[in-house]
C-alpha cells in the first residue's frame, strides 16, 4: 500500500513530511536543504524555493524519488493558517510532488 | 465630513478609470483639501487601490502619486517635510527614469549643491573654465527641475557637441555622480540641521548591485561619524581633494566592520551608484534589530515567525528557545554572505552557528534554517559570495606578516 505524506508550502519554504521518525545519517542523498531517509525511503524533505536545478538533481538521482505515494496538500493563507477546504491529494512519485510544488510557486509568483 | 475617497467614489465611475486618471482625480480633490495630512491621504489611496487592482504595487502608486504632485502646478499642494524626502527617495532609487523634481529645495540642499558646484570632478581631461561653466549651468537646470535625469544626457549631448559620444557618456556618468552626491549631502545636512542622531543607507537591490552597496544596504550610521567626510567633500578645493574625500576605495570589497572606516559612509560609493541616505528618527532606530554590521533586519511577518517557531528545520534545529534568540545568534555573527542564485534582490547569510538566513531587498527575513549539508547548501544557494570572514581575517594576517 502506498505511503501517505504531506506537502506544506509556507512562504517560500516547502516541506514533504511524514510521521516516521529517525534518519539513516550515512545514506547518500543529493544536495537539498534538509532530508531524512529511513530504510531507503524518504521521510522528510525541506528547502527554500525550488529551482529547476534542484528538480533535475532529484530526477537524476532517481531511487527513493521514484516511490509511488499519496501526497496530501493543504494550502496556507497569507496568515499561515491551513485552509482545509482547499486541500487536495496528489498521487504519484516524489518527482511528481516536487513538480507540483514548483508549479505552486510559479502560480504564487504570477499572482504576486 | 466624508473622506476624499468617499467623495471620489460617489462622484465618479471609478471602475472605468485608468490608474492614471484615478490618481489625477484624487489629486484634484486633494488640492481642495490641502490642510489634510498627506500620509493619511496616501495610505487611504493605497488601501483603496489594493482592492481596485491587485496587480498594482504600493511602490508604483507611491511613485506615480509623488511624480504627479511634483510636476503639478497646483499651489495648494504643500511643500511638506514628508513629501520631499519621499520624492527624493523614489527618484534616487528608481534611477534615471525618475520624475522631475519641481519642489523647492531646502537651504541645506542649496548649500550642499553650491559647494559641489564650486569644483568639478571627473569631467575628463577638459577642465577649462568654459566647460565648467556649461556643466554648472546644466546642473543648476537639473536641480531646478528643468530636466529629468533622462533628459540630462540629451542636454549634455547638445552642449558638448564637439565631444565624441564616449566623452559625453563619461560626462554623463560624472554629472550623475555629482548630482547624486549633492542630494545625499543635502539629506545628511538636513539630518544634521534637524538634530537627527542617525541616518540609514538604502541601496537599490538587483543583479547590478555592487558589493559595497550590499554591505552598506540598510546600515544605520551615527550622523556624527559622517560629519568628517561631509566637511571634507564640501570643503574640497581641488579635484584630487574631492576624489579623496569621496572615497571610492571600497567599491569591490565592501565594508565589513561594525563602524564604517573614517572618511567613509556617504554615498555614492562608486560611479553609477544608486545608493541613498535616508533620515531616521532616534525612536525608529530604538525599535530596530541590527546585524553584526549595523544593518537593519526584521522578520517578514507573523506567518514567517510562526513557521520558524514551529517547523522542525528551523528553531527546533537549534538549542535556543525563541525565534528572536535564533535571529540574534545568526545575524549577530555573520560568517559569509552572498547573492541568492535564483533572485539577486535577496541576501543569503551564513551565520557562524550553522544556520542560513535569507533576507529580501527590504531586510525582511524570509527564512532561517539549518541545512543538513552545511556550507555546501549555502554555496549551492548563492551564485556570488561577497563576504567571507575567514578569508578576510586570513588576508589581514598575511598583510600583517608582510608588514603591509
């Protein structure tokens, strides 16, 4: 059964989070703000802004980024409060989730 | 009594008006009520326009509003202490596209301008009396509002037709430097006259901003520390003395000390510099948080504060108990600083505590977090590192060893 993680976009910081604790410190991973991997599975990602360069880096790394999951996204309003009614679920791998975040930032930039 | 805005809304079909027409109409109504407070009126207009068209930035509105009032012949528009600095700041930061400034300059400005006109600097090799007289006359015209900075080039071209284009360009750069220095000296003189204790340096942040301007951006400086340089510039009697007093020696390396070096601090810091001085009240300075080099920083908003307080990669990655303590620790000991790779208006700061802070062009903190791969993440986020404490201290040691 596919794992469920959450996507959170707060200002220009973004997070992909799970409830799994712990971290395989020795796991080789591409350069990204913050990450945790447990048993070869991504349990936490965070960075500020999301560039094409970072997206390509993750695509090239493949591996854990290709795991199919459900990503629950609940947007925040300008005050940082979660707007439950606008929530959605993205089915796909971590690359799909990152592309979704990238597009959300594009939308944000467009709307000022 | 209904507000001007209420009267405008009732009397006109504002939805069909362009922004330009709307501001014209507003100013016309404003002129009839010139006793009202300028700030209140401007705020009122801003709030309204935010609802009217979300694509218009407050800066745009402020700029259009200021330029329209500045070029207006309406006698009812007050020559207020609020309006003049506003126009100054907008026109200086927005560069050569700035509006004509037709408001009268104060006595402090006139003295500074007169002092500048008493000697010409960096005008190529031609220092003949005739050239100087021509330049003085053009400068006077700019100050009186006959030319915008845009039109200055054309005026120089016409007056110096015998020069090659390159020479005219050089003259333009020199003239622009003098005009900007004159206006900054004017602001500083006014601050001294009004008994202000501090001024703040404000740079225009973009991909063209130099290291020195980034290092000085939002720095709060005691007026007294600039007095010596002010006197040296105003009293310079030769081109060499004026050059020395203007002190352009930090343009590449920037200024990385809590107190600026003696004889330094008044912009412009280099040719083509767009940095300005802003007057500050002591009350404003008291409320500010300043980084290691005396530059203002502030958390962007409550949402950003909450994010740093609650999310795991931020405050909880440190041993500190409050966001304020994390800010102070990060910005109180800066190890490196650079330009954000995706947005040159943002500064990326690497604190000695291993946290990375990202500030927008107004010195507002957008995030502070501890990247897992440390400095590699900092270098990946920046495309130019213009301050490195370790490198500077190494260079200083080498200089000492070499007895330089």
